C-alpha cells in the first residue's frame, strides 16, 4: 500500500483555477496513480472527484557546496483535480479584503 501524501499548491494560478474552473492542485507522491489520488482526495475532503490530470516535474540539476558539486533536486508529481460545480474545498477559498477608498 502506498503512502498518500497530498499537499495543496497555493499560487496565483492555482487559486484562480480553484475559483474559476473548480480545479484544485496538489503535490502528490511520485508513485501514486490517478485512481489512488482520486480516492485520497475524496476521503480527505469528503468531495466527489470528476477528473484527475497529472503532471510529472523532473528535478533540476544544481551546484551546491564549496566545491560546487552537482546535485539533483527531487522529481515531483502534480495533480489537478476537477470537482463538480456545487462542491468546493475550503483550503483554497480566499476572502477579498475591502480596502479604503482614497479621495
């Protein structure tokens, strides 16, 4: 059985996808499949998942340390989960601040 580590991704693009198209973005374990991601999101947030899209992100090669040796960052897997229009995940909801108007 795979460990299911699901972490939400918060950026301007993911928040606009959540508000506009009802799609939510998560970083998941690199060995998870669409089916395991769907089950994990449904159990964790109590919502129905319509579709799961996966993006594999290859780790970058960087130089580290005093001798500037090559090292590789970890590979990541990102999942975009689509929900029905009536359902939402509260983590991605934002409140708009009402600013004072300048005269």
